């Protein structure tokens, strides 16, 4: 079934636009280097795998595909705030971008890769929200043997604006208990469960709920999955914050859209500009945050 509209660009044969789960519009990408799926609601990448490789992106089997409900897993785009809004308890967690319908503005083939460009601009609803500014968000997803994501925000308002942003990526692993995240050694962090913590000299390993914010960190990270021998390297630019998260047993069981035992199969390594690293833009100015995932 087609999900095209008058605003849909001409699509190469490697991109198919149709209806996905819950009747939501999804772009399916079949590049020589890899495959992917992106839901237009939230510009939410829900799958990516290099050709001949196992899936790299994790989605919960319990995720709801329904209006007004964020997807669980994949790569949620968090904007213009991260986590709960600091002053408005009614505002949606992680901002409105992941609940909004983005426009697929461009789709093109470049060698063995496919490039998709999604655009979100302010609406009457967003201007009535907890962040009432005029803006343009331009999100470029490049699918191939590697995956690249680039989020460019432009301030279309007449005043200086501040915002947070995150690409809240869920990576698939065989067993979180045999997984480690390296590259953040030597960086102090905030444990959202216990408070500020000094830097550690060893990779992040998982034995309980883990929710860490590394500020002022531009380092690349590598997720090493000992059960499969796979290593996923996360290299970022324009990002000064990294979040590492796994809900573990109790929190997974408490979330309706997260299977009780699914925590063993995922880890979030999030590319962000949050808290003290939030972005400030003058009128007309732009900023870009990008990340590349490679698999070995």
C-alpha cells in the first residue's frame, strides 16, 4: 500500500514508502551496503543492518505503534529538551520532535549508500508548547555498510533560543552482562541514580541499572559484545555529551512498552548536547550534531 503524498520527493528504487506497524508511514531502505527502516512519525530509525550482518539497532517487541505514543527502541530524536521538561510537568518526555510527523524531503543514492533527509518545522502546536520558538530541524540519515545520522537545527526565531538534543540510540547486543562500553575512561560522569561520580579507569560494564551522563565528552565509544565478538564503534561530532543507559530488571518490568527480559539484548549509547552542554543559537544561526556507527 502506498503512503506517498503530494509532498513526497521522487524516490530511487532503493527506497520504498509504505505503511508499517500500526498503520504508520515508514520508509524502507535497500542500499547495496545495508538496509534500514525509518518511521516518518519522529523520523524514527527503527532498523539498520549492514548487508550480510545481524541487526545493529534494537527495537522492543512491546513497543506501541499508536498515535501520540513514542516508539520504544531504535533512534528516538530528543528535541528540544531531554528527559522531563524542567518546568512543565505536562510536557512530553524528551520533547515533541519524536512525536511529530516529519516530512521526507529528499532521498538519493550515493554509491553503495542511500541518503534520506527529513525536515521538521514549527507549527501552531509546537509554538503553543513548552518551547514556543520558530525553528527548522533537518535530519540526514545515510544508510550503507555504516550508518550516519546528522541533526541540524536552525533558529528561525527573532530571539536567541536554547535547547537540548539527543540521538537516543538503542544498540542490539547478545547479552548485556557480557557487554562493555569503552572510550569513556578518564571522564567524570553523573550517575542519575546516585549523583556525580569521579572518572573510572575501566570500560563501562553492566551488573545493575545503569544511567550515566558524561558531560564535556567528545570521545568515540566502542560497544564490545563478547557473546558474538561484534564491536560497534560510535564516532560523533558537534556533541559534547554522551549518555549510557540500560534499565535492568526492575525498570524494564515497570515499563509497559518494554519486555521484562528484553534489557539483556540492548544498550543505549546516546549522542547528545544536554544540561550544561545545551545549545544556544542566535537568530538565524544553525548547529549540527552528527554520529557514525561502524561494525567490526
